[in-house]
């Protein structure tokens, strides 16, 4: 009988802990989608955007320079008799 009581107590404790954890996660998700939360997400994305654009432009320029060098080397090889 004591074993059943232990399992019952463990089940009650687990259920209570799972309930509190779920409640906390739901509240965090709800706060994220409230107007203030959405504004915060938008501000974070807007602040990161210029850096991403600069990185993309720099990567494009680097790739362009490398490809131009490759093409010039290939042209030199072809034009030499």
C-alpha cells in the first residue's frame, strides 16, 4: 500500500510541476505576441537589418572581385599564343 501512495505522490508532484511549467511557457508566448512584444521584436530586427545588408554587399563585392580575377587569368591564358 505504501508503494501506491508513493506513486500517487510522485504523480501529483509531477503533474503540479508540469502544470506550472506549461503555465509559464504559455504566459511567455502570450507576452511575445502582445503589441509591446511585437514592437520589441520589430525593433530588434530593424536594428540588425543594416548590418546584414552591409555584410551581403561586402560578400557580393568580394565574390565579384574573385570572379573578375579568375576571368582575367583565363583571358590571359587564352590570348597568349
